[in-house]
C-alpha cells in the first residue's frame, strides 16, 4: 500500500515536471543547474533499482543508453580535438557534458510514469492545453490579449532573453515559453502525444485537441510546426479505422478548416508569414544548411564556433546572404554533427534505420504512428537548431511512449510464451 502511494506521488511530480518543461528556464538555479533538473535527478536516484531492471529487460531502452554512451565519448573526443588543434574551449560543449545524463533521466521518468498509469499522459496533455490556451489569447484578435501578455511577462518574464524587446516578442505568440520557437517544440511533441492518446482511446476529443494545437501553432507564425501538425492530422483522418467516427472526423475537420480559413482571410496581414517563402528567414535556410554541411564535412571530428565563423565568411562570398554570417545551420539533424561530430550523426542515422526495422514487430497502427511521428518531428526540427539530444527535452514524451510500447510488446511476448 505504501509502495503504491509512493509510486503515485512520484508519478504526480514527474507529470508536473514534464508538462512544465521549458517554463522555468533561468529561474531558481542551484549551482548553475535549474531546480527542476535537481528534482528529476533526485526522483531518478530513488528509482535507480527500477531503472537498472528496465535496462536489463527492455532491449530498446538498452540500445538507447548505448547510443548516448557513444555520443558522450564523441563529445569528449571533440572537446579534446578542438582544444589541441584549434586551441579553443567550447563552453557550450562543456555544458552539454552535464546535459547528456538528463537525456537518459527524463525519458526514463516519463516511461516510469506511463507504466504506472497511462492516464498520466492525459494529465500531461491537460496541463499543456492550459498553457497553450494562454497562447491562444495572446493573439491580437482575442478579447483577452492584454491579460494573456500580462500573465506572460509578469509571471514568466524571467525566461525571456533580456536582449529581446516585449514588442518584438509580441509579434508571435509563445504561451509561457521564452519565445515562439521553444513553444513550437512543445507543440509538436504535444501533437504526437495527442495522436497517441487518440489511437489508444478512439476518443474524438483528442482529434479536436490536435486541431486546437494546430490553431495555436498557426498563431505562432511558424511554418514548420504547422507542417508537422498537418501530417499528424492527415494520419488520423486517413487512418484505417473501421470501428467508428470516420464521418465525424471528416465533418469536424471541414468545419474547423472553414472557420480557420475565414479567420485567416479576416487577418491576412497577421498570418502572411505562414503563406510566403519570400521573407528573410525562409530564404536563408538553404544557404545556412549548405554552409553547415561544408563546415562539418571539412571538420568531421569537431569544429569550434571560431573556426565555423571562418567557413561562414567563405560561404558568404558565394551566396551573399547575411543569414550565413549571423545564424547557425537551422537544421537539427545537421546540428548533431556540430554538437558531437560527424561520427555521431552517422551512428544516429544507422540506429534510426535499425529502429525502423525493429518496430515491424509492433502492431500495424502503432508502427505507423511511430513512423509518422518521426516524420512530423523531423519536418519541424530540420528547420530549427534544437533536436533530440540537443536541448529539446519536449520530444522525450515521444521517447517515453516508445519505451512503453516496447515494454508492452515484450510483456505480451512473455505472456504468449507462457501460454
């Protein structure tokens, strides 16, 4: 009884920590580490026996740990190479050394909470929807816009970059996050979570929630997150589900799309960033990616920011695009090579290929869900800097779900063998 109570209590704290990920950046640091990371570490240490058992019995979880061990080795090697040959010390790489353990801790804690009760995922989504509602009202056409921005700046102002002016931040809604881009990373992960809950429950409410996530994604004026959410929506619409609600899904979709379309026409100036690729940000993506590929290819074992700037100057002479000089690659997958070396990117792609083969033993719907979710995530992250294993902690909700599905699959196998 006491053990169950403790498990429930720990799951409650895990749910709170995961659903508020990214809201308390720069707040309440202890020894340079955010307080919520300390809480996650303490819970993890308490559950260390269960963690070791999971490592022993869950093949996919064990593979995941091995990948991170390789990444850790690659990172240390990169730091040494840069120090010896480029005479530079990368402070961001040093911070990454302390982040990598949490790339194990956070998805494990999510897996633990799901294993205790699948409803914990529903609670995470519920809290996220409350946070996203603030973003909905931040948009200038709502009657509570001033109140929403008052909550944003007065109670969560500590996570705002001091160099960014309030007027600049207000151009794109960000809920309670530091600015629009971290908000969209949370949105794409919440979209994947919502899709999973719809598959598990067949509850039409989750389809409507996914549409709401798409709406606030549009309000963030971020094209990539809209692509990701649309991919998830199309997956649910065309999912071969003969049980019920197919006609209702189509009807609700048509009504919602009509309402959004009318709102778009009425506020076309506000949404213009979504429908054009002529802005400076969009036009700079390809030159940035090419510059990044060139830099990591020439320095496969690691490159410092100082030397990366030299390659930027070189590529600027070719493309004459200012984005090359002032921005990083804006490609999450490519940034794995920057963060850990080109070897890490190769290992990651090989493991992704193995994982694609591995999940063929799952049931057809879950396998399709995993593949579509990865495509949706990549469609967003390939146009921004953060990525799994690079500052993006929101996506570990999806990783925890994968561990849970592998746990269920292994349990069913053992049960069938006993029968």
